[in-house]
C-alpha cells in the first residue's frame, strides 16, 4: 500500500503487484487519509480484454490509472493523450493517432531547445480545467520511453500532428480540432462523467490555442512549430 | 426504439453532437444538422420510426416522403455505430 499525489489530489493505492508502486515512485508521499484505490478481479479482466498479452502487474497499473481518471473527472481534471513538453514555463501538447510521431516531435523540441525544454509527460498527462485556464500535470503514466517529470505548467497550446514531407503549421478553430480532442481525451464509462468531460473539452478549446502541424522528422519541424506557437497570444 | 445507454448528446457552439461514453464500441462523434439533431433528441425516449416521422412533419415544412427518407437514413447511420436499442 502506498500514497501518491497526482495533480494535487492524493490516492492511497492498495496494490497487489510491485510494478505499479515502482512506476509511481516519484509521486509517492507519506501516507495520509486519501481516497483508496483497490483493483478488483473484474477490473483486471476488463483491462485484459482491452490490452491483450500483458502481465497482470502491468494491467493493474492501467486499471489504477483508469480508476483515478474516473475519480478526477469530478475534480475538473481530464486525461489527455499526447506528448507534453514545457518551454519557458508553458506547456505545449502534441496529439495525434498512435504511431504518427508525437514522441519523435517532442524529442526534436529537446534537440532544438536543449535545456529550455522539459518533458512534462510523453503519453498521458492530466489537464486541470478551470474557468481561468488549463494546467497540465505530469503523471507516472508517461509512455514506453518513460519520459516525464512530476511538474505542472499552464497549458499554452494543443497541436494536432500529421506527417508530411514539408513542414507547415496553422492555427485552427475549435470545430476543426474537435474530433481529435474527443478522440484523445479519456472517455469515462459513466454518461454523467462523459457529459462533464465534454464540457471540459469545450473549456480546453477555449483557453488554449489550437494548431495543426504537418511535419517531417527533421529538426526544422521543431524550429517552425516552436517559433510559430510561442509568438501567438494566448 | 431508443438511443442506447452510454450515448449522450452535447451542444457546443451551436453544434449538436452525439458521442459515447467509454464503455461502448464507438469512439467517434456524430455531428448532426438540425434534422439529425431533432431525430436524435426524439430517440432519447422510446419511440418508433413512424412517430419520429410524424414529429418531424409537425415541426418542419417537408413532405412525408422526404421526412421518411431522412428518418430512415439517420436511423441507419445510428444503427451502424450501435447507438440504437431496437
């Protein structure tokens, strides 16, 4: 059993396997009276159906995050699938279907910007949505390369990635971004929480700048994307 | 027939959309025009294709034939994503 703090909320995880504890290492805090998370056999079976061929220890970690995300919806926090990097104190999230090159692109940002760029989370950051803006939080679930940090930053932009031989970027409106935003957000099982999630997606679109970047895997792509997005007023 | 549990509608900047919560197969969204939105709203309580056509005719100035076609077409789309409990 151990306690973690994620996006300023605490959870006491009653784990069966060591894997999830190891995964959460950087987020562990002294035990306190926190919301308990215990994964049942049926929750483990549910993960087994979605993610075939992985050991129970790994599936437990997925089930834990799913449970946490269901709870966090009530705190105006959503999981958003993407690679998030922080530059000069502001977070930029790149999102796309799996295999498009989100992680590759943020690795180009690190190559281009050096120490100014810090990975927040390479796969599944949390976003806290308030009426005054959006804050991105690192989490232990940070992708297969395990890139991320236990930090938070105001979200500046969400950028949808597409592959292309030539690099170009443009600002897009909410309507154009909407299908991708909905695809990349965690969809809670309960319709009530899903409705809350949709309201948060609307706020996310309102409070952050939205872009579509068509790019290759050269460092020029990072140079273009960063210089275009940093200049835009929020 | 009725809209399946787990499918919810949302109004966003005047646009009517239909999405599903996490426990369903469908993970896209349906963007509805006025007619489609009206039909989806009718499906929130148990109804029949005939009742939807009647409701459509009382609300919009269209011929019975067009209303029929619209309803069947939209129901087919909704069926294809598993959004209808027959």
